[in-house]
C-alpha cells in the first residue's frame, strides 16, 4: 500500500468490523439465553440484517463496464 494512511484505514476498518460482529453475537446471545429484548438487541439485529444484505446483494455494474464488455471483439 505504501502509505501510513492506508495502513491506518485498514486497521480502523478491521477494528470497526470486529466491534460490529462482536456486538451482534453478544446481543443475540443475550436474547437467546433469556435476558429479554432490549434496545441493544434491536441494534444487534439491525446490524446483522445490514451485514447479511451487503453479503447477498447483487453487485452493481456501472455503465462503463457494460460498454467495455460489449466492445470485446
């Protein structure tokens, strides 16, 4: 990558992703173990839904990529 900025971005991204996943696991685990439904559980479920959507959504293709694919001879 060659830059301290990219290194800090990569470390920050991984830290935030780990925090989100741990929040999801903790909140859903609390709900399943019988601690009831709370605001934190709602946040955990919302984050889980967002992550699942991002994993299964159809990738968008820009018009430039479509044009390049049709030009292949």
